[in-house]
């Protein structure tokens, strides 16, 4: 520890509420995905910002999208199901095209994973924030998922080896 180094703060959360949120997430995921119990799930979110320049003032609008991320090692499948922050409603399942991935990057400082599609495929990829949300926060609060996050990062590392065998040039992986 140096003079100016900071120790990361532990997430302040309610363990009972965290367990209840995980039960709700499993129920919503199973409603949206057939064979939902065969997937390991965790919560993640994504955000977009839009900058508008006005006559009198400039405005930036940020939108947050909350997902239940499901992944299965047997066939390397990843599914996203969008949910509301109260865990009462969900969208249809979105299957991530793992065959179109060219790189997987993880930024440990901000706990963000990027699944990057190959050039010419269309969109850039999926940028997923994997951080925990405590009692105070935007979105699904009281959710602690350290074990789930580590397991998902292990899954991504395993899939990076598949991409490497395919001949993809991968970015540096840091945890």
C-alpha cells in the first residue's frame, strides 16, 4: 500500500434481499428461456449516453439497460434477457452470436466485459457492466454476485482459447 493508494470499498448490501433478487432473476430467466435451468445466470447492465447540443444549454441523457445474463458451458451459449429494475417484467431472450466474436476484453478497474464482433458483422458488440450493486445505486439494488462474476470470467477465458485456436488476434486479458 502506497501513500496515495485507495483500498476498494466493500459493497454495502442486504444478504437476504440479494438472495431474493437472485430467486426472482431465476424465475424471470426461466420464463424467457426454454431449458433455463441449464444456464448459469447473473445480472449485468449496459448504458448509453446521448449528447444533444441546444441553443441555450447542452444536455446529456444516459439510459441504463438491465439484463439477466445466462451462459452455458456445454455449447458456449450466451443469452441476455432485459429486465426492469424491479425484477417484475422481462423481454424476449437475445442470443449472443458467439460464432461472430473476434475478441473478448475485460476491464477489471470498471468491471466491464466487451464481447467484440468481427469486422463487417454489424454492431460493435456487447458491452456488459458486471459490478455489484449495493443498497444505494441505480437499478437492481442489493445484489452481490462475486462468485457468479468470477465463474463468468472463467467462462470468458475458456472461450478466448477457442477464439485463439480459430486464429483471432486477441487483446491482452487482465483480471
